[in-house]
């Protein structure tokens, strides 16, 4: 199954939903009738997906669909936090395979069709879907949402989505249908564009920060502690305190968005989600490669920051840490703004050097990065991430810091035993 799927794992230059729509029709339209929460955004969509699915699963049967995977292909498909078995996925793939061939479906389109079948067959109460890229032409956009969410807008995937915020926003706003739109965007022309789109489609636009008040209380990666307070979730004047299962105070925006989503669903659909469901759901949320402590002495942090906004958030998270020197293991995809990402890295206090880990990946910026290295850093080049990390740790004392970042595919190359897929 994996070999056949991976043979189609190339990004197209042109996307069109008609083929996957026809495929789903022949499968009986498994996406219809699923109560979906659909999530798009430049950063934070994976975390928000994990939070909402974990909270809802404290009371309901909830499917969640993630992209990309980090450790195992199967983690893309989950029900109540449990990843799908290989046997299950082989069965769903066999159902989709003839149509994949007939309609020349991409890797991601095939997986999305499998996800819809999986959730429909397992009779989930809710499905939380993370877009792969953009929104308008993303295969997940064939769902029928009860709530749409756009986490944040930034410059990314410019080859496919456009090279301005307005063009990117137009693509992501393609997920807006009949359901309310919740966003983490707080002001400016992009919020005005959102408001105009929602007005034309006669749907409510909700700004998360106006619905709930999320504050970071205390964060310690070494103590596995990331405490937030949420005001207004259970009515005016209400305040709850919770510990997030995902580390990093930068999760504040995502915690706030997930809390606002639960409030909307509670108020609109009378879900009966109580304080305990929310606290337990946030605590149990899991997602690989989000400010994840892999080792403690020296401290090794794995973070999937893969664009300028993500790198900025990561650097701000590193600044308060107490450590001697820092070594960064880095590689990103060629379609990223890697000069700007490298400038962000230079802001890390006590940065000793950067190790560029080459990737066996056609989309990696292996050769492109090397031309920029000497402008910013003392740097080394290693044949892969495992060699780079071993070398970095060997040069560190117990109080030093190693950060592995730049791409979730880089983390996958280190953590996974499966082939790396760039969709």
C-alpha cells in the first residue's frame, strides 16, 4: 500500500477538486453527513486540530485527520487519539485504489478519501480535519463543516497559493461555506477581507480573542508544564486554568482558538462540554514535533517550525531558556523563504553554529541553502539529520541546547522508520 501511495506523492502545478469529487461520489459520498470542524491556516492548524479533537473526545467519538505525519503514516488518521491500524488502512486503500487510478488522484486526495470512509464507517460523532495546503482546492474542502477555522495568515507555499497575503487569504477563505468562521486573525486588511467574504456568504465571523481571553501563566519544557488561564469559556466572568499537553507558551493563540471553538459548539449545538472535559482534553492533546523535548542533558528540542512566522515564534520561545551555547540542526523545503528563516535563527542567543542536515527529498533546499550559509553563520553540513544531531550532541555540555527545526519532514527523517512524504 505505502509503495503505491508514495509513487503519487508529488505536488502538482495545478489543482482541481472535480476528480476527487467524482471519486467520492462513486464511494457513496462518505463525507456527506459527517459533522466536521474544518481547519486551515499558515501556522497552528495542527495544534488546533489536536486540541479540539482531544477535548471533544472526552465525551464523543471523534475522528481527526492530520497532515503531514511525523513518526508513522498511520498518525494521520485517528479516532479519540488512537491511530488507525495498518490493517484498517489497507482495507480502506483497497476500496479507493481503483478510483485513485481511474481519476489519477494525488497522494493527499487519496488519503482524504480514505479518511472520509474511515470516519463514516466508524460512525464518529465529529470529525476534525486539518487542511493539507491552502483551502479552496484542498481535498478536505469537500467536507460539510459545522464550524470553519482559519488560525493565522502568513506568507507560505507561494508557488501554489500566491505571493501576497491577499492572494493567500483568498485561497484559505475558500473553506468558508454555510457554517460560522472562527479566526485567530485579530485586525488589519486580512480581517476586513474575511468579514467581506463572510458577509457575502451570509455566515458569522467570530474573532477568537473577542470570545475568550487566553493568558499564559507558566511554561517549562523540562517540567512538562504549559499552564494557561481561559476567561469567558463558560460564561461571563468564568475563568479556568489548564495544563496543555503541547509545550511552548506560543501555544497561547492555539489554546485560545480551540477554547473559542468549544464555546461556539457548546452554545450553538448544546454539546454539554463541561470544565472537566476541557481541562482533560487540553492535558491529553498530543502532537509530535511541537516544542518537543527529545533529550534533557543536553536539552534537545524538536520543533516543526517551517516558515518565517513559525521560526519567529520558536526563537521567542527559546530566548527565556537558561543554557550555555546553542547548536541548531536545520533544513527546510526549497519553496520556503529560507533567507528570512535563516535571519530568524541568527536571533537565537548564544548561537554557536548551525548544522545543515541534507535530506533525501526532492523538495529540500539542500543546495540552495548552502549559498546563503556563510552570510549568517559558522556552519557545518552533514549528510542527514541523524548524523547532524549526533555531531551536535557530541559538541555540547550538559547545560547546552540543541534545536532541530526547519521542517516537519526533517523531524520525520529523524523520528520515522517510514519513507518521508512531502504532502
